[in-house]
């Protein structure tokens, strides 16, 4: 999944939901890697995933 959109459009929430839906809890291997261009955005993404996950 590759997401590109203007700032403030809710990208972290959208791709976090998609990534979480695709994860198989029975599988203990790495199933998703999310890359962010800055530490600040990485923290925002982490907070979204913690809130909805």
C-alpha cells in the first residue's frame, strides 16, 4: 500500500485501519512495516494505531 495525499487529509488513520485489518493474529512474524518521513509523523501514526488497534 502506498499513500500520497495533501497534509491534513487523514492518511495515518486510513492506512492504519487497512494495515490492522490485514494482520493475522495467529501469525507471529512481521506482517506490516510503516515508514514515515519524519519522527513527528511516525509518532502520530503510532498514536493512531494505538487508539484504533
